[in-house]
C-alpha cells in the first residue's frame, strides 16, 4: 500500500481525456467515503460548458449531491464555453487567478478528512497559461487517481498520463477504467496491459452499474488510499 495516506488527504481525479467517466468515478468515490463515515468534500475547481438551464447536470453540482455538502454547491469557477479553462476564461473576458482559486479550494478542504478534487479535462489541461491541473495537484499536495475509458487507445493515453504524473512528482493512487457504451475488442484486456507496462498493480476495471451500486464498485480504490482508520472504510451496501 502507498505510504502517503494521511488524514486531510487530497485526491485529484484526473482523466486521460474528456468524457472518460471522471465525474462518475469521483461521485461514486465520494459517496462510498461518506457511507463509510468519512468527512469528505468534493470540489470541481473549474468547469466549462456551463449553462443556467443545465446547471443541475453540471459536474460540480453532481459532486455536491454525492457528498451532501452545502459548500461548494457547484464548481468554484463556471465558464460558458466548452474549451480549456484558460481559453474559456479569455472568451468570457476574464482571467483565472490561480492563487485565489487555490485559496478557495484550501478553505473548503480544511473542513474535511478527505478532499476529492475533480480536474477539468486531462492532467495537462491549462487552468491559466502558466498553470495546469498537474500544478494544481502539486500545490494541494494531492495524489492522483487516473480515470480512462476501457477502449482501444487507453493504454497509450494512460501511460502518457502516468509518465506526466511521475515527472511532476505527484503520487499515483491508481488507475480506474470505465465501461463504454460501445465496446471494442480491447475491452477487458487494457487493465492487465497497463499494469504490466507501468508496474502499477492498482488498476481497476469497473463494471457497468447504476449510481446506487457505484459506491460498492469503487471500494477497492479506498483500499488503495493506504491503511486508513476503520471509519474510512466503506460500509457494506445491501
């Protein structure tokens, strides 16, 4: 087990691409931790493609519902254009203040035993022209959980992300592969290949399931976080 677990831990849920299931995994993990008695807060620092009419379906709102938290109730920064954060902010005529964003994340994180932070896009998605999601994780002292779709191409994308994490000095909690709506012949083989090529044993392939069963499906991820107190272990789900 990794030796970097500690109370007050921060975990960045990052993806190999967009639409690989980051939010689904982050919500399931947050829900499982809460059911196990952990004080957990889930945060989406920046979300793009936000519209008032679709607010209830936004990632930041879904994360808040998963933990039952009152704050933050949505992404800290909401941008209307579905683009990389730095470009979306420029299109909105504003500029993201990275230091101010970090202070807000820290304030929310201080109230929890474990903080789940869902990134925007992939690990190197630029928050500003100087800072990206890897920098955000490093500033928080966070470990990273990599989410990828269980499909052709995921081996390359996952290995690239793991290499970037290693280069940045960010601990890797593990890799989670999510099912796709349309499977290909690589589905079911990618996890073993990623583990063999990366040397990381903590690779999990999730089954297709609904939100009520999702917390049980991600129970192995909680074990990856190290030897936490008993209260951090998820309660059995009937």
